[in-house]
C-alpha cells in the first residue's frame, strides 16, 4: 500500500496515480473439475482400424458409502446408457485410475480379437489361393505324366513361355500352337521330370512363383544331394495360365 499526496509526481513531473483510484481484482480459485477422458481408443490390425471404448460410470460401495468409479464390462461400444454389466472387481478412486485399469483390461480383448482377425485373414487367403493352387498343381502333374491334352487345357491361347538361365532368356515362344510344338520337340524340358512342388509358394497375384525339385534321369535317385532345384513363375488370368517363366 502506498501513502502519498494526491499531488505527488514522479521524477518526470507526472502525477502519480492515487492508490485510492486503483481498481482491485480478486482472483478466485475455481472448484476442481472432474477429469474427462475420451473413451474411444483406436487400434490398428495391420492397416485396418478397429475401435474400443473404456466406459466409466459413477459408483458407490453400499457397505461403506464410499464413492468412486466403476468400469463397464463393454469395451466394444460407446455405452452412454450405462446398461452393460459392471466389472465388480474394484471401486476406483478417480476417473484417471479407472481409465488406466480399463486400458490394461482392453489389452486382453484386443489380443483375442486380433487372433480372430488373423485366423479370418488366413481363411480368406486360402480361399483366394485355392483355385490358382489347383490349376498349377494340375499343370505340373500333367507335365510329369507327359499328358499333353491336360497340359494345354490349362493354358491361354496367347500363352507366353520363357526359359531363363542365370536370369537371361535363352528360349521363348508365344501362342499355344508354338508351345505345343515345343512340347513335341527334343528341346522340351517340362515333361517327364517328376517335378515335386516345394512347400513355399509366393503369391503376388496374378503371378505365383513356385520352387520345383527333381532327380535328373542320369543320377542316383537314392541321394538327396543329387536333387536339382528350379523355379517357375506362373501368371494367371481368368483361371488360365497366360505366362510361364521357367528358370533352370
């Protein structure tokens, strides 16, 4: 508090404001507001977004009259009506504590849902790959049996066959008639080899890459060290083989 005359001046000759004319402001501390949390949590299942919710409601311990907060046993919907079952494991002292425990409890729900998601994805992939696998297996079996009619029935009229060695094209034919001529020639290397398709299939539809192994006719077939490994990339369109890259 300053004590001075109304006529007092500062060092520059300016009149000093009378403290009686000063406006006083009273800062009042506001009552604490309850903590609010968004109940919505986004979880990524690979590139797919899934949403979960932590629903918190007021609660009271009827035995002790202690007030607090409870979690609803519903993590899949934003339950604004609070009509779901209550998790009775604990009365939380604050919304923050309830939220933290809800976040922890959600992890089990998310893990279970993610496992279901992966299983469904596997089923979808198997369904997508089922027919291409059958077409390719039938084609390889027909090659092993030197069954020309069954080889050709899987091919598109505009089939392109390419043979590569060390990533370089060493032979190529286009069209089913030219490919048929190749099968009948002494240079053909597809028929009668008893190819075994290896377990790893690489799908990048419409392209499917498979590894094949076989025993050359001139070696001892009793030793696995005599196996020869090759690769085919088969291109499909409308359930027909439109391209074959055979890497020897």
